[in-house]
C-alpha cells in the first residue's frame, strides 16, 4: 500500500484502490474494536469517530460505489458505441488509444496506439521520439489502419496532419478518460463509405 501511495494510480474511478481500501478498513475495524470497548466513551462519541475515520479513509471510494450506475451508463454511451461503430457500422482496421471494448469480439484488427496491447507503442512512450505524429503515421501505415477513434488530448504532440477529423462522439465524463472521442479518417479512400457510415451511426445514437 505504501508503494501504491508513492507511485500508484488514483482517481480512475477507484479501480486501483479496492485492495487498499479492503485492507485499511479491515485494519481499522480491528483497531477500532478495542476503542469501542472503552466504557469511558459515549456511544455517540464512538460512532462519530468511526464516521470520521471512514470518511477520511474511504470517502472517495464509497462515492464511486454510489456512482456505479452512472459509470456503467457512461461506458455504454461511449465505449460500447465505439464498439458498435467498429464492428457493425464500419468494420475496418481501427487505431485506438483506449484498448478494451472496441477489441471485444471484433473480427477486424484493432491497433493499440498507447501500449496496453502493443509492445511497440509501450516502448514509444519512453523513447525520445515518443508518440509523435511520425510514430503514429508509421504505425498506422504498417498496420493498414483505415480510421482512428482516440482521445486527442492524450497525444500532446498532435496527430499526423493528413489525418482528417471527421466526427466527435460526445458523452459525459464519469468513468471514461475523456468526454469526447475524436474520429479520424486515416486512409482517404473510403471517405464516402465513412460519411455514409457516420450518417447511419448518428441516427442510432439518438435511440441509445
């Protein structure tokens, strides 16, 4: 837990703190059991003290638990819709930076630009060149990616200038990385097909 506190991830909808919260709450219960048996303290004082400890240790975690419904809906309105577009509406090789739902039962190749499913992309994050436009261009060209669905702010150096931003999928930010996902057409050849696919897709979003 100490190492997690120093170098671990926090505030990603409490997904990385579950084990730590479980251990700390268990330790708190054992420690507080002795305090609770202290007859010199009133029940109200003990109860108030317990609430303060819980709020300090696990307040954010419990807030995330109560927001689970909104978080699930957030995944549905963004990640699941990206999956639908990539598998049902425009089944072509796609480049993403948030590997997950888009690759689930997807017969098309899903190119990871961030590093969770690509050693080349992971190494690029620590290399001198980084995830610069030249790297994105080389990687997507080698894998023959037709389009990309990405969080553009994650690529601080920008994307290749020839990539055409063709659409933005907007949702609220609850459990996802960003509220907006930018759609880029990498290969200009299927431009007409992409436009037709987006028109078809946009009509289904109003029913989501």
